[in-house]
């Protein structure tokens, strides 16, 4: 069986970019792939949730159960969610169990801010939004990530190659 890959890290660290690149790679070799992205789920399935800790937990709980259902149907599942706190990661691990591979997409905050194509960090700095992970709310360093992909100073192709190595080792 194939693991559920859960990419987590600060906003703008490269989770969505890498999940899409990995999805394209896996589809090219014949794997059925489903990508669950935090932004996509928050615009539909989780549109009723905010960014309080309770709402973040519920968002991640729904996402993990959806990943579990898709995995059971035979799809390769790649998830891309900030998952900022250690108790959030334990929640996800509790649902997905040994099927889960938590991969920290590590990138310094200043680089994430410079990559901010959606303007989220700027909105947070201008106090037009609250709860921004990394500036207004903490991102806890991972205690038990299965792997780390450093995206600062690394191109998408090199980071993708690292993700492929991680999958091949599973």
C-alpha cells in the first residue's frame, strides 16, 4: 500500500507547488493521484471554518478523514496543509496511523513573506486579517516529522526529487 503524504509548513513555504509537481510526476508514471490542498478545502468543504484552534483542528480532522477515504479507494493521496501545531499533527497521525508520512516543507519566514503571491502576510501586517501563521499565530517546529524538505535556496525540481526519494523509501 502507498502512504498518504502530508506536506506541512508555513504559508508560502512551497507545499502547494510541490504537491502539484509531485502529482504531475506520479500521474505521468500511471499512479492515480488526489491532491488535498488547504486552500481548496477551505473554499468548499471547510468554508464554514475560521482560524481559531478549534476550527483548525476541525479543518484538519475533515481533511485527514477525506484522505483516509480516498486512500482506501486506491488513490495516492498528497495533502498540503499548514498544520501549524504539534497537536494538529498528532490528530492527523491518529486518524491516518501508519499510512501517514508527515513531511515538513521547511522555509524561513522571511523567504515565505517574499513569496507571498496572495498577499496574506501583507494583510496580516496591515491588521486586515488575524490568525496568520508565522506572524500572528505560532508555527511549532515539528517533533516527529518523517522527513524534511528544505525549500529555501532549492528549486522546485530539486525539492521534487527529494520528495520522490522520500516516497521510494516508504
